[in-house]
């Protein structure tokens, strides 16, 4: 089970990432793969909303938005609080943070790749002849017939 945390947590430090199993990671990335769900998460970053409020900017039914929210709930990205028939949603950043930590473990690899590319491009740039420093004159002078020699 993914532990739920709100952002920012008390004290202002980043949330401790929950343990992210392969199954949980799959659910988080699946939830993030849809633009409607990403837009819902972006709106929830501003506070708690009713499902009907979350559905307002979309050209889909409230029921369809509710299905998207259920995907986000199963991924641990949204917490739903029900009072009777009213359901309020709020963002849970713990799983997003854990996914970011998982992705970040590859940053060392990519940084090494970018450093290697920068070295390679620097060597290519160093090989380019600098105009005016080649030592050869490429100036041509016209002959009497108008041809260059």
C-alpha cells in the first residue's frame, strides 16, 4: 500500500518517498500517461476540489472524469474524501515523488552521456580551421582575359 502524503508537508521538507514496488510504479506511470489525468493533477495542486469542479474544464462527462479520478486514486496520486454523496479530491505527492526518485537514479548515466557528447563536440570544434589562420592565401587575381588563375 502506498502511504499518502500531502505537499508541502509540515516543516517544508520534501516527502519521504513511499516504497515503490514495480506494481505501484506501473500504476503511477499508467495514471500519468493520460493528458486528462495530468490536467486533473495540475488542478489539484491548488487545493481540494469536488469532482464536478474538476470536470468543469473538460469536454467529457462528470462520470468520465470520475473514472479518471479512480485511476488516480488506485495509483495513490489522489485521495478522495466522501461526505454523503459529495466527494472532495486532493493531491497526494508521495507516489509522484517516489517515481521522480526512481527516474532520477538514471540521471548519473545521462549526465555521463551529455559530458561525453560535450567532449566530442569540443574536439570537433577544435579541428575546425579558424578563418585567417590557415597560412594559405586563397585570393585570386584576374588575368587579362578575365579568367582567374
